[in-house]
C-alpha cells in the first residue's frame, strides 16, 4: 500500500504521524510551497513539510496541482491511495484517477455541512454545539464526494478555532486509522451526501474579521472565538485598528441606559464592557494598533479613554 499524503497546516500532522506509526509506506508528502510569514516576511515552510522532513520523507511542493508537470509527478510515484488533510488545493480529475484505491480526504466537519476551506472556524462563528470529522472519497466538486466514516466532536464554550483544530486533528487521525483497513479490503461503502443539507464554509476574508457592533454579544463572541488565535476580529478605536482576542458575555443581558452599539460603558480591572445590538460584551484580551496582544486590564493602566468613547465597525472616512 503506497500512499501519497497531501496536507499543509498542523491539522494534517497527526494523520501523517499515525500512518508512519502504523507502518504504511509513504511514497511522498505533497504540501503547499513555503510562504512569507510575519511582518518580516520570512520564508516559512508549512507545518506538514517540517513533519515530513523529520521522518525523512520526500516532499513535493507544486504551486498548482492542475499543471501537467504536477500531475505527472504524482503519477510517477505510482500511489495505491492518496490521502489529503487540509491540503488547500482542489485535485483535478487527472490526479483523482491515478490511485487504484482512489483519493480520500480527512475533512474537519460533519458533511454535508461546512464544505470548503474554513469549516472549523465557521462552525464556531455560527454558534454550533457540535462538529466533527468526515472521511470521504474525493470527487471533482468541492467536498462533494461520498462519505465513508464520521466522528462527532463537541464544541465547548471556551473552544477557539485553535483548540478545536487540535481536537479535530487528533480525532481525524484516529478515524483515519480505523477507516483505512475497510478501504484497503474493499469493504468501505461510500454514502452519497444529501445536497439539500449542504452548507458552505469558504475561506475567511478581511470582512469576516470586522466586528459589527449591531450584532448580539453572543454572535460577536462566537466571531472572536472562531478567529482566535489566528487573524483575530477587529474594530476601530480613534481611527486605528483595534483587535479583540478574547471576550465574554456578562450575566446581564443588556446594559442599563440608552447606549448606541459600540459604546464603551465601563472599563476597569475586569475588562472593557461594550454595548452591542443585544447585550454587553466584555473584552478581556485585546491588541491595539502596533502592539502585541495583552490583557485589557493591563492596557487600561496606561490608556486614556474619553467619556463616551466608542468602537466603530466602519473604517475611518
């Protein structure tokens, strides 16, 4: 059983580790090219590449999998099976047709819900109570292939996309371990997805990160959790970008008085209380423009907030 494994972020690493531990032959690991990271734009390899090199595995990093030379490189490996986990590119039919056992994907949602590139973040942002991992046969469409197996994972109230990524990556590796024998023996039966139940989780955009203070406190908190610890949700204070890294919803559902959404109604050792369209949001970890993330209480020690100060959803005019 020669396997070509494709993936990019840390989500894929436990699945590769499991394949190595179980003694599967990994013909090569395919991942995205190294990309500039951080303010200094340091060329950085994907986490899966680092893991593959630690195992002494050959690594391929095609810029576009659809290019003929990329397809040829995979064909030359003569894989029996291709396994992907958050690879980040859609495989063309020419690649899907190469392995005799087909191509399978470890997807971070309970399909057909949350097809696409950001299922973990968006499941939190949408306030879901449970998510999971689906192993599926890959087809030409976006996560449309027949499902083979699933496992559910609850979303805890304090989960962020970071903690949920870790939980689902481990659950996915274990599910892959349990599912592969049935695929190899031919006993795995694909279950078609119900198209009417499909929802989508497209990659995040800058607009997804913008806080709309007219929404409810709980909706904004879910947005912050879904964007943490990566990009972070942002707003504007004094015409500068102000990121919210962590927050909570106090027991009091609504602030007293007549405050417009975005108005700062209290700022003390507990954090920064902000009026929303429905309820009060308490900002506990923030990141002002040009600074590192910090506790809101620490920032307040040196900050000067004018009476009636407020956050704005829109950018400065």
